C-alpha cells in the first residue's frame, strides 16, 4: 500500500487573503465578512476565519464559497458558538479547489495543522500502529510500524494500540517463525539467536531454513493477515497429521505449537467478525453535552482492537456534523477500510464517500446496517460507546472535584486549568536534564511535555538549585517573549517543583527577576515520615509548610503528578546517557563523517591520541586527506 502525500494540494497557487477592521465586536466581524463577499467566487473551496492577530478561529469548506460565507452575515440565524466566532473574525483566507471532495479533504488537513478553537477536533490524533511485512530482503522481516509508510512491504492495520500489535506479533512469530531482527543484525550473525531457541524464529540468518521454505512461511503469514486463517489452519493440520504418520514426532510437535499460536490469536478476538472482511465500525454516544465515539477495526474478519475517542469543541454542534468532521480528520492519517459501518446516516455521506475513495485510491462504502452480523457488531460498538462515555464522565467529575480541592488547598481563586510540574535529573553533574510535565482537567497533556538540556560544566550542572534556575529562566523568558499579554492557555495556574525550600526559592527568584509575581509556586519534598505512609511536605511561597492526611485523595493525586514528572525526566535522562555513551570525541570536529572518524580511531586507537597527534601523523592516517588532516589539527590546536 503506497503512502499518500502529506500535502495533497498546493495551497499557495490558489490562496488569497482579505483583511477587515480590528475592532473586537460582532458588527466589526460581520463587516469584515461582507468585505470578503464582494470578491468571493461561486467555486468550491475552503475558508479560514482569523482574528485580529491572524490566529485561525475556524476552518470550513463549501461547494460555493460565496453562498456559504454569506450565511455568516445572517447573525440571528447562527448558533451562539458561531456568533462568538464571527465577533472575533477580522480577516479570512480563501483556498479554491477543483471540487467539493477536494475541499473536504483540504479542510481536514488544515484543521489538523491549525487546530482552530471553533472546529470539532480529534483530540487523540496519535499515529496508529501497523504490522509491516517487508518485501526488500530475500528473507522478509515482520515488525511493528508507526508513521509514514515509506518502507517497501505489506502493511496490516490499523491496530487500536501498541499492546494489541505486540500481542499479535508475538503470536505471529510463534506461528510463522518469521524474523524480526534488523538487516544489520541479520547480516552479522554466525549462530542462531535466542528467538530460534524459544521457537519464535526459523533462523534464516545462519541457513537453518532455505529461501524457498521461508517464502512459503511468508505466503502463509500474508494469507493469515489477509483473512484466510481457516486456510492456514487446515494446511498446518494436514502437515501435522502427515508428520505424525511418518513418525516424525519432533516436527509434529513443532506444528502442534504453531497451531496453538493460531488458536490463541483466534481466541483473543473480542468480537465475532467472521465474514465481515475489512471494515471500520463507528458509533457515537452523547450525554451531558459530551460526545464519545467508539471505533472497531476489523481486518480479514479479525478484530484488531477498538478505541474510544472524545472530540473537543463539540458544544452546540449537531451529532452528525461531529461524526463527519471526526471521520475526515481520522482518515487524514489512517487508510480507510473498504467498508465503513456507522450507527446513523450522515447528511454529507455521499460527499464523504467520494472524498475518502479519492484519497485511498479505491472505492469506499458507508453503510448503516439494519440486520445480520454487521448490525450485531454495530450494536456492540454502540454499547461500548455508551459505557466509555459513562466512564469518561465519571472520571471528569472526579478530576473536577480534585482540581477544586487543589484550589482550596493552595489558596487559588479557581480550579487550575494548567498545572506544570518540574524536576531535574543527573549523575554527579553529567548528562544533566530538566523536565516539565503538564496536567489539567483532561488529565496529563503529553503533547505539552518539555525537556531542557542543562548546559555548562560539571560544577555548574551538579548544582540542583542552579539547574532549576536555568530551567525556569528558559521556560518563562521564552513564554514572555512569545505571549507577553499572557492571554492564552500555555500560562500555568499552578507550578509544582520536585524539591524543598531551596529549589522553590531558586525558581521564585527567577520569576521575580522576570517580573512574574502571580504564578503560584509550590515545592513538593519528602517529609519525615516518607515511605509507606506517603507523607509529602508542601513548601509554600510565604514560607509555610503544609501536609495532607495519609489517605487523602488529593495527596494521591499530587503524588501521581510528582511520579509522572519522575518517570518522564528519568526516561529522558537515560536516553541522553545512552546516547552519550556511544559518542566519540571526534563528534565535535566539523566536517568529519563516520567513515573518516572510524579511520582515525582505527589508526590512532583513541580520541585522545588523535587530539595529541601532529599534523604529519594525521596526514599519514589511511583514508584521511591533507585537507581533513589540517582541519582536525586546527580544530584541536587553535584552542
């Protein structure tokens, strides 16, 4: 399956911008839109509403731009949500397209790029995992894959989660004995690895299986992943029977274990999707103004997992419009199944079918099943959607209560919408790194996490207070530069610092130097009874200390915030340390690539010897030209 291009349309060729007045009121917004109307064509396209600063408020598509945009001047007919949008609109950007299907696809692309405040947004837009069976080697590799599909091979997915892919891959390795190692690892083997010993690989790297037999395993894997599991099962059963009759009980046992792996995969299917083929199933549930969408992924009659989605900005938006917008954004990254089962008819269903088919390169069908196996699958998706929404509402209620308790405990005027938590990590000053995690009403906002590489010598980076000062100076100086008005959602209402009074005072001094005095800072330190009792001491800016009861839900919540920043900073520090362990002193020399670096190290033995070598000795090194030798010598001796 080929990877579709990221940018399907050349926006610059068909874009023009029209600006109106900057007055922040409804009349000014309508006037700005009316100024645009005079030049709009009766052509399909996409329009962007922008505020006085140029930030995108809303993105929409139209069959006829002039007619669609004219509706925004009829303010009395607009819902409150769109009236607020019009009141902030001061300019528009127009992109014309060849047809309405192109406009629908471009609308989804631009929404994912700009994430406007008045559009329905697919909040969970992480890439989905696939299984990739590569075709660029004599002995193809099977592996998990995320991201752009550039590698040559067959892609199977999407899977709902990395866990579902890992479980399937483990079973597939037992079933088909395909290699999962990299090409370089494969090339360097002179004896089988552990996977061969535990019967999860056929060891083609050392010739334990020939190319023809391995190709047969690959063909069986493709048949299985393509939905022909019954055919594979019958073949394995016949082979096992033949081996048993020939008294080759060792081979029969191997085939028996492979059949067990096949049965395991078939048994882990949570729903019976046999006979459905390839299908994506979506059901929407709505309660108390919150909408949830449940998705099931069926490939080859096998259930490859399900996931719940909770789109943002759905207040006052019709359910059908939410589902349509969700599907266009969802399939911006994921190839659609040939059959998409929905729990309701969509007003723009035909247009959506045309657009998805155009993007995928094959015919896509939307349907609302009324009976049979497909209806039973859809009913199960609807039940899951309702149950997931109930859990979401219960969690959000609990989260809202916790945030109110946070506000009361730390004397905030209202529940915090953004909590930032900071911590540092280093080993005796080396590989020093700071980290920030962010939490709010929706839980942890992992897209907002940040790492800070602490720069300086060992003495400087061994100073925890100095490290905290650098992290805060970089974080808040940049924040002031990018948003001096402090009118967006990236300013914290509460800052928690992992550490005691010293770390708190270091951060407080930085904010005072920057003129920031209204951010609540709290130091979280281990108390005298830390351990099983879990007693933390909270150091306040006024010098006081506070503690919470041992079993208080608020204490558990604050501990969870602290544990998350620990997890993030320690993981980042390990990655940095592992990278530093493989670094070479020659990495600092500009213009020295891997080949010349290897030649120098092989000739001199160590980086120190290269640094101390004379110019004449450098010129004698094999594979090193006079110019490169001069460059290396100048780099070290000009200091």
